[in-house]
C-alpha cells in the first residue's frame, strides 16, 4: 500500500511538472516547436511546411471560437475526432493500435514510428494531415482541391489559401504584429459606435467603429493579411476587405481611394497604406459627401461554418496604445 501511495505521488508530481512546463513555454518557444514539427513532417512527406501550417492555423482559429470543438493545445491545433481517427465502427474510440485502426478504416497514421497511432500526438496528427494532402499533389491547385474535398466550403478554402500564401511569403510563423489603421501625426477621433442604429438603406445596426479624420488621411492595414475584396459598395462606398491569419476579416469603408497597385490577392503587412479616408458611399458608384469624412472599420470572425461581426473598438484601443509606444 505504501509503494502504491509513493507511485501515485510520483505520477502527480511528474504530470504536474509537465503541465507547468507547458504553461511556461514562451510564444517564441511555441513557434519554434511548431516550425520544427512542420519541417520534420515536410521532410518525411514532401508536403510544403506552409501548407501544413495553413491548415493547422485555420483549425486553431476555429477551435478558439467554437463550443463544439475542444480548445486547441499549445502547439498543434489540427483536430480529428477520435471516432474518425480510430474508425467509425471501432468499439474503442481511443484505440492507438495500427492494426485495429487500419481494420476499422481509421484515418490515423504513425508519424513518429513508435508503433502507436495517437490522436493527441502532434507528430501523428501532422503526418496524417500530410499523407492526406500528399495524395492530391504538392502544388497550389492540388492543395486547393484537397481542401475542397475535405471541408466542402469555399470560404474555408479561401481562408486556408490565405494562410499558406502569407506563410510562404514571409517564411516564418511569428506574424502577430498589429497596427492602428491611421498613422501617428494625423488628427482623428473615435468612440464606440458598435450596434448604433443606421437609417440609410433600411433598418440596420452599425457593425463597426467610425474613426473621423480629414480627407486623404492614410488608411493602413492593421495585420498581415491578403486582400479579399476591393471595390464599391452602396453602403460602404470605396472599400477594402482583408483577411488575416486568425481568419478575421477586416473591413475598411468610405475610402477616398485606394493605394496605387493594390489588388485583390495582394499580401499586406501591418502599417502598410491601403487607401485614404473619404466620405464615399450611400448610393451608386461615385456618391460622396453625404456625411463627414471618416473610416468605417469593421471586424468579422469566421468559424468554419458561418461569419459574424464583432465589436472592433477594444482592439482599436489596444492597437492605438501599441502604435503610440513604437518609435
């Protein structure tokens, strides 16, 4: 009995120590561990690391906002249900035996060659993902087709392709920098106008924050992202939509114009000028001057099923403070 008690204490101590270690990982260490796993899987399967990172980041972003999925672990966010992993008819959804998993048609693969297939093992998860992608090919067109066959949703395919494009361009994972949409040195004012009623175009609520500034004040991208939309909207006038790595869509409206050579599909960085403040909108193309010049800034979250707007004001205040501290 005494020996059993000692072993229990040892287990609790070791497990608790591992949990503390996991919590103590810095963001830099997490990025490094992720990249090591991506590159190792790329070496084993020839699937580019940025494809793996793109899917993994998308899965992490939807797990952060969905209640029907478990919270993402610290390192790898890609998720497969235990039933799909072990096989839909497998009586043991936690099975890790390669023979029975294969027998019951489970998708899980042994990525670290330890003789076990565990859906909680980061190497096994990424290897399983890579083997699926590999059956289609390792170019963008093949990757896009694989994503469609897997997710069956256009917006999800676009979001993941956005991630892959950004990761490939910058060749790193640490891309969390943010910027306030207007640069220092310009006069502007704003308050929380989220949810306020709007009359033009029918009864509706305000899905964003209005930042009032003079005509021509530069408007900047707030995050690393890809231009998903550009053009005229009768409500927003000249507007740009940019999706970031967290699957958040940033909406910039009532612009006076766009930056030269800004096109749909372009990659942007935080602080990069994309247009200027105006008063366009509330009518057909070219309508302007029906209200004081301002930037309407909106944020929309996609969870892999639907997209909805949320209040950008707290984020704007945080980015404003951050930008003010930068030299």
